[in-house]
């Protein structure tokens, strides 16, 4: 069956190496983030304890290894196991064996991380969680070095980056007027959830440049994605534009692994000849064991892959194509959903972000005092967060692709309400000087001592102009607004 040779895409070996190793690296980061933060946020004594959440858990609707029992020890075991598997895949070790080895390794990562996400509640309610799950499941079927990359899986990965980019473009056009009148970037660099070290400089660029940024974004997200399906070298050129625009977002902000995932997925459209022409160090003639070993191990006359592997890839392709119906329907809907999953396994999802841009940056500042009287004359000291703006002189740090979950949730408070269950639990942890919680912060003003009172105040933040920075040394100018949560303390012990 010579027609089956179409399924082989040996000219995309470089793409496979980048996809498998890089996505495995992001899984490592995701498990590391969970290992460091999950117990304090969601563990047995966390802000939203998983054991309590499991009491009302829909065991059939959201698959998770923790649905029968949760413990912090089991969570850490899952994270360490996921990091170990991800590290071997990033090093390319399972890919040296038959295709079943990396298949099982990636599917294990997918199941382990889905178990974490499905009990993560609001701290795991981000689009890049389902993006990582879908990407991990899909690259599992790219095979190993003993088989050529399957063309259908590469097309499905291009389809994934298409949904990611085009979905985000449609969300913007259908969203706030600032995207249509080209003023969105007047605000975005300053008001984004977690600015990076270059965000202030990006914000201070001329407004004409910001309008060009918006035009470039519309072109990159609404036009370029269609060319990812074009013949080479046009598809590689389209991928290059996606990569370039995403690198600018990496440099100007902190969006966990969202932008890195878009960059990695874009390589599914980059062929070996194009990559070699740009970077001669990239081999043009990748050698695989399949050419010599395939004929004696049940390969078809056309494809170099074993028949059983070809069947598995075909079944996976059919599954993902069938599941694509709802996301396609969503793209053309007037009520387009953003970051939505249409099945319990979080495969073939709908993506999109920033349909509207916040015009003002309101920050919730948390303070404590040792004084008995919590009046305005008390010695209120501010807690410092790792990524969230606080100290007006501090340069925002670069953390992505690492995800600071507490800092991200703090950004949403003024947009929704400070009266969140987890936030009041957080204030109680500060009053108890809870060590696991304090380790998630950059600065404890009481050095482990229990404050008597805590409060939360809201401030208007904006980036300082160049003249203001020269005069004051402040990177942020902040104006007090109101006390969001009045002074609170723990009830007296009996």
C-alpha cells in the first residue's frame, strides 16, 4: 500500500524533536510549580483544601487520581514522578526506543497533570492548563526516533496552534472597542496581570508604536494562522511570524507557559529544509532507525512505521478530528467561549485571551501590624509578593514559564471581589504566620512573628514616566483608594 507513505513526514524530524522535548520541559515546570505551591494553596491545610472539595466531587465528570483519596504526600509523589518522566523525555531517552515508550510516557504525564488540574479549583482555572494537557496528549502520538513523524499528528498540532492564535484574534475583534480602534496597547503593558522587567519600557513607547503593535497582533492572529497549512516554505514563514510575536509577549510580560507553548507548537509547521537553510547546524538528513528496521518489523510497503503503530496513530487522529466539531462551531459563534473544554478529558479545546483590556491597574496591598490598636496611626507593614507589583521601586521580575498562582489570583481580586473564600483564608494564614504560606511570599515584614491585625487596601498603580523616575527612583506611582478589607484578627482563644 504505497499510498500509506503519505503518513510519514521524515522532513519534520527537527519539528518532532522540538515539540516532544520542549513540551516535556513545560510539563517539568508545571509539576515543579505544583510541588512548590499546591500544598500551601490547596493541600490538607491549604486555602481551599482538596479533601473538603472532594466531598462534593463529581467523580465521573472530572477524572483525577485524587478522587478516592488526597494527601499532601500523594500530591508530592505525583509531582516528583511527573518531573522524573518529563526530564527523561526532555533528554530524549524514551524516544530512543520503540514508539510505544514515548507514547506511554506522555500519556502518563497527561493523566498525572490532569489529576492535579481537576482538583485545583480556582488556582488552576487558567487556559494554559488545558493547553498543556491537550498538547501533551497529541505529541504522545509523534512516535520515537525509530519511526518517521506522523503527518496527521503534525497537522493536528498545527490545528492546535491555529485555534490558539485565531481564537484569541476573534475574541479581541469581538471584544472591547480598544482592539478595534487600535488603543489596546496604550494600557495592556501597564495593566497586564504580572508585568515583567521590560513591561515599563514597552509601556513608555510612543502611542504610534502601540497602534502598530495592535495591527501586528491582528495580522499575526487573524491572517497568519491560515498560512500554517500552506505548502513550504510559506508554512515555515507563517510559523516564524507566530514565534516572533510570541517572543515579544515573553519579553514584555509573564503569562506562565502560554506564550512558550505557542512558540513550541508553531514548530509543527517548520520543515527540516527550511530550518537547515536558516541554521546550518540543524541536520538536513536526520537519520532514523525506521528506514532499516521498519521492513522487518511489520512495516507497510509504503509507510516505514509498523502496522500496529499506524493503526494507533490513525485512531488517535480520528478521535481528535471528531472532537474538533465543537471548537469549530465555537469559532463561528457570536457567543464565542474563551478557554473552554467540551469534554471531560480536556482535548481539542477552545482558546483565547484578553477580549477586553483593563484600563486602570488596581492592586490589593496586604498589611499587618503588631500594635494592639489597628488605627491609621498603627505601624502597618506591607507583605511583599514575588511577582505582583507592590514595592514602587522594585523592578518587576521575569518568572514565566513558572506560574506564580497566588500572585495571579491577587490580580483578579479588584476585577471581581475581594470577598473570596480563599482570600479570607489567606489573611487568616498570615495572622497565624503559617510557614508554608509565608514561603510563597517574597517578604514577611514580621520575620515569622504573628501580627495582631491584618488588612487589605486598594491602590491605583501606574508606571512612572521617565521624568518621574529620574526625580523619585520609583518605577510605579501609586495612589491610595480605599480599605478593601478592614483590620481583622483571629478570634481570641478560650
